[in-house]
C-alpha cells in the first residue's frame, strides 16, 4: 500500500514541477502527515519549516464514524422482527443449559452467528417449513389409513350382520317381520347399497321359496325404489348398478328400464341393458334384437350366448332378424345359426355371401363351411376374384371342409398366388382332398422347381 502511495506522490510531484510551482499547489490540510513525510523524503525537501508547522496544526485529518450502541427501530420490518431480538437471543442462549457440555458451546456459537448473519434465519425457516410439510403429510397418511381401516372393519361387521340375518331367515330361525326389523337396525342411508348387494348374492345362490322370500323383503323394504332411482343417476356407473339390481331381483320395472336403455348413447349402459334383457324376459330373450338401432357389442353377444348355454334357454330361429338394418344384429344372427347348427336357415346364409359388408360376408363364408353348405361353392367361386384378401383366405378354408375332387382345379389356380398365407391355405386344402389332390400338388411342385416343398413339409408336420 505504501508503494502505491509513493508512486502516486512521485507522479503528482512531477506534474506540479512542470506547472512551475510545487509548494503552492500542495494543500497540507488535505494530505496526511505520513504521505507528506514520504514526499519530503523523496524530493529531499525537509527543511521547510512552514510546511511542517502547518502539518502540526492538523491534529486529526481522518473522518470519525460514530457507531451507535443501540439500533433504531424506525421501520415496519424492524419493529416487527427485530424489536425483541435481544430477548429472543438471550432465551435461545439460555436453552444451551439443556445440552451436554460439548454441544452447549456449539449451540451458543450457532445462535451468535445466526444473529450476526440474518440469512441463516431464512435457511432455518426453509428447513422448518420442509420438516413441517413432511410431518403434515405423514400425519395425513396416518389419519387416512386409520379411517380406511375403521371403515373396512365397519364394513365387514355390518356385512356379516346382514348375511347372518338373511341366513337365519333362510333357515327359518326368524320370520320376515323380525328379519326386516333387524335389517333396519343400521342406518339405511349409509348401508342400503351393501344390503342390496347381500340380497343379490343370496338371490343368486338360492332358488324356490328362499328366492321368493328375498325378493319379498326387497319389495317390502322399498329397496326397489332406490334401485329404480339409480337408473336416472347422472353417473353411468350408478345407472348400470340400478339396471343390474332390478334385473337380478326380478322386479316388474326392470323390463321398462331396460327397454329405455337399449339404444342409450353411453356404450356401457347400452351394453348392460342388452345383457340384462334376456334375464328379465326369459320367455322371449331375443326380442330386443328387433329394437336395436345402435351397435351391438361383441361383449354383449358373448354374455348372451353364455346365458343361453348356462340356463338352457329355448333358442329361436334367427332368420327373423337376419335381414335387420343393423349389421351387428345380422352378424350376431349368423354366429348363432353357426353355433346352434340351424341348417334350416342355410339359404339366408348363402344370400349373405353377396352382402355389401365385408365382415358379414366373411362370417357367412365361415358358416357355409361349418354347416357344410355345398350349394354355396358356386357363389364363392364366382366371387373369389372380387373378394378381399381376408375373405379369399376364408373361402379356401371353407373348401377344406366342403371341397371335393371337382374343386381341385379351382384350388390349384390359387397356389400360384404371391400371398404366402393364401398359398399355404390352398396347399393345405389340396393336400386334404385325398389322393387326387396330393398327386396334383406333387405335379405342381415339380412344375415350380420344388418351390412348394417348404409349404408341404410345414403341412405334413403333426405339430402344425
């Protein structure tokens, strides 16, 4: 620092020499004594008594900054946060007596530094906020878990009570009047859905007089009104539950509500209504096909077929709906004719081989093969070239079931197709037509330079 001052003074002196007068330009009042002595020593001017006497007159050339002992609290922040800082600090330091000796000094040091550097309080506040957030989340999870466990336990207790009460009714331990009194023991508004579910389970498990007792209690407790109101709910889930409850409890309003929902805009509600109709109308389970205007899902078709097989319902002739304007209904009728082997409807199936819907034609071709409708071969041969690739493969599969030696030439023409799938099915069909088909297949393989050998090996493999 002194070296920098020396350089500055030398440069300043030479600038004054160039101007002509050194002593006149130096203001001794503004230059500190140490800097003045350095200049005098450097220039060799130490005998000037005037400058020395002037320098002695200046007793203290530096500014003094008076530090106040107490802070001023003249703003909102200070009044709120710093007015009691000393008291807070003293109280915090007083807490050090609760710590062991090694930690007591560390705690006091932390408190001192925290009040010297207020930014520490910001980090402490963040740490406390994060810790509080974690504790809050843990508390919420703990309380939620307790509530869920309590509800689950309560649910099991109430359900066990309902099941025991209905079991006593089935075993004639109690009568209907006593059973109804016991079932209303719990708050119906909170447990009415559980009671209906238990009744539905019992109704499915019992038949005869027990079944009628459950449905009678369902009616006398006016639970059917609750199920009926669910069908008008804004939630489609509640609508489905209402339809299912009315159907399973054989309520007279079930058919009315099902008919209103057969063409509902919501897929799941419409599907549930289609499935429930055969349950609610076992005498004529398929009459709803005459009213369907919207899609008839494959899931609904599968459930209805399952219902027919399990409950051994009477199966009508599906030619009544085979010309329906709804293609889903037509396809369902084709499937039912195929599964129930309704040979009497063979002419309707043959007529559908020229239908405009590709899926309908595909199902008709498959049904012709399954029902062994030999009269359909002529139509399929004529339509083969104009059919889609998918339906061409299905035609070759059908000829595997209804083809004979008169069809060998037709099948042989398809072997030269570029489609591997079509060629493989044609070779399989030709191979299964007996000795005549195999001889033709061997000659074609030789003609094509053994190009068909991998396909023939694949077909002859018993694993395929």
